[in-house]
């Protein structure tokens, strides 16, 4: 990349973090997969356009950035966990009565009773009444607590700790990463322990390989900027594929990693087909021969090529695919990206 100074960074052992709340989703409960280079394999997706050339690395990084950002955003939404806190009767009653020990008890129960919440802070009149959960937490969600038609407090919660994000990113993306708060590295297992810190943007060399730094801007708990930087292996410039084809093939690589994690934990193909579009922007169809098994858009096109393009409901999609197994079934997973 022109005009970008290349730094050389050395490797050192990660610095283990302190104890964190043990609430992690099932998809990260298994041992991490190793890092792998972006997929720019021999098949073509059929998406037209001039050769991607010098834009190949930026296109690959952009595809990875989509997934890295959406992993974070999925947790920042709050959703059912917000409603669970806002409707918790013991918590609301304790706040209405000004019973601080009962507030602490309700918060502890919410965090450690099998919910997705990894940290919960309750504030009343500007004072923190309870704060329970792990120290390294990201993606805070805020809201107001009401009882009997009046505001009785506020809350800040998170359903994702930093270690949980690291595990998801390593399983779904498979690249080295680092967390930074300002100029300080957050000491988390599974992240790089290199010094000097990795820059927010630019190119670096690590262990004899060249990488492009991709950074996701996040928020620490309860507030404050947090930078998550991943090292994307620099692929050779593509002399034959369009940037759209390069993007599809990289997203297809990530979709295959996600498939392996879902299948390994026994998740149904329908769960994979529902979840993967939100993480990748792809449409997913799983088929056993010509028979639909599951799909993000229902049954989908009557015929989908293994590679190439397909028209469906007035939209042209680029297609890549990979084989898989569901129990004793041999299936094929089709990955579609709107052209």
C-alpha cells in the first residue's frame, strides 16, 4: 500500500487476563481453530468485472471486516437481555423500595443464573448500587428501569466479554488479533502479545509474513473507546478475478468456518442458515442432492450451480459452495452474494 510505513513487530507470549464471567455462547465452547490465509483458490465465482489487482488486499480485508464488525454489533443490540432486566420484578421492587442489598442480590442472580449477561450495573440517582460481572467487557447496552409508572433506576449491561469476542473471532475468522485501549494493550489470552503495539491501520510484518491491519472500533464497559485490530494476510494481487469475486470467495471461506463450528456443536443446518446471513451479508442454502435442507430465503432457486451466478426473485447472485455433512447425510452448502 503506497505511502504506508511498514513496521516489524516481534512475538511474545500473551499476558493472561484476570477472571472473567464464564457466560459464553455454545458456539465458542470448543477449542480454537488455527489461523488460515484468505481463500483465493482456483475456482471463479463468475462475477464480472475487471481484475481486482492492487485492490485485492483491501477487498479481502473489507470482507473480513464485515464479519468482525457484525460479531460485535450482534452483541451490542441487547435484545432479549434488555427485556429480561427491564421486566425483572425482584430488581424493580428492590429499586422502588430503595433496598440496596436486594438490588445487589437481584443483579447477581441475573448475571449468574444462566442468562447471556456477563456484566450488569445498576444506577439510581447517579449512584452505582450494584455492579456484577467480569472486568474485561465490551459492547455496553444502556436503558431505564421503571416500576409503577415511574423511573426507579438505570442499567448498563453487556452480553459479551472481551475473551468471548476473541474466541468467536478466532473460530469464525481465524486471524491474529489484539485489543487496545488508547495506547495500552488489553492483556487477553488468545491475542497477540507483541511489542510495539500494532498500528490502527497500515501494513506490518510478523513472524516473516506480511499483514494488513484491520481495525474495528468498539466500546468498553461501561464506556470508553476500544480498538480491536486483526492481522489479515496479504494475498497476491488477483489478475483474473473481479473484486466482487474476491469478496465472495473470502466470505465463502468465512461461511465454511462458521459451518464447521455450528456442525461441531450439533447445531441444526436451519440454525446455521438463519445466523450466517446476519454475520456475513450472504444468503445460504443447504441441499442434499437436489433436495432443500434449509435456506435463508426459504427453498431458494430451483437449481444452484456449485460456482457461478444464479438469478432468484429478480436478483443476480454470485455463487460459491462447499461440501458438508449432517449426521450421515452428505450435503452441499451454497453461499450466495448479491451482485
